C-alpha cells in the first residue's frame, strides 16, 4: 500500500508538470493570467464551433477550468482552478477536486467548462452543495458538439482535450468550491 501511495504521488506530480510543447514555448514568451487562460478557452471554443454561442446564450452562468491535471495508478486524483462568469461577468473563482478508484494508469491534462441552466443550480454551486457524479457525462468538445448537447440536471459539461491527451472524461466524484469576487 505504501508503494501505491508513493506511485500515486509521483504520477500526480508528473501530471501537474506535464505541458505540451506549445504551452512550454508560449510560457517562455508570456505568462498568462487565469482570466486570459479562461478567455482563450472560450474564444477557441467559439472559433471551432460557432454553434456554442447558443449554449452561452441559454446558460445563466458558466465555470471555466482552463487546466485540470489528472493522474492515477489504481487510485487517482485530479484538480484544477477556474473562474465563474454570470452572463459574461466575472463573479468568482472556483476549484475542482476529484478522487477515483479503479483500473487507471497515467496522466491527463484537459480543460472543462460547466454551464449552469438556471439560478437554482448556480446557487447550489456557489453554496458548496454541488458535485458532479457518475450520472453526469461530459461531452468531448468538437465541431458540432453544441448542436447535440443538452442540459441534464441543470448543467452541461464540455471537456476540451489538451493535445490529444484525453479522449474521454469521467466526472465521477468531482467536488467544487466557490469564492465570490470582491
């Protein structure tokens, strides 16, 4: 068990340090803020699939996680920081943590956007009473994904793979915290 814990810690550290060559090159030239990273994700989604604008128009708010790192060897963990927007206005920051148990090996880096359909779901999120379980499935974002997507239990979740490192996302056990902007 002690060896498994050490391997898990090593895998998580490796995943947190993992960067695509493009990220490494860009970071040398310019360090982006959390706001810049979130806006870059939103902009790239809208450029790739203009139909996503309908989702932004329908949602009352959205949480953008520009970088989530996930690693596991039997027992896994994931985490990331993000920003929450209500109709395009920044309202606070958020963190996501995930623990998983099962057959898994390796690490992934991806982005995630959670759209909130109504005020009730947004308030649950802001009050810390919100988590995504196994009954929620993420949509891997690609051209045309917005056309077939729909809200389920007040949310719609898109995952944007980073450089092909993730082709599927399981949201089982994701928990969130929210801190309102001052």
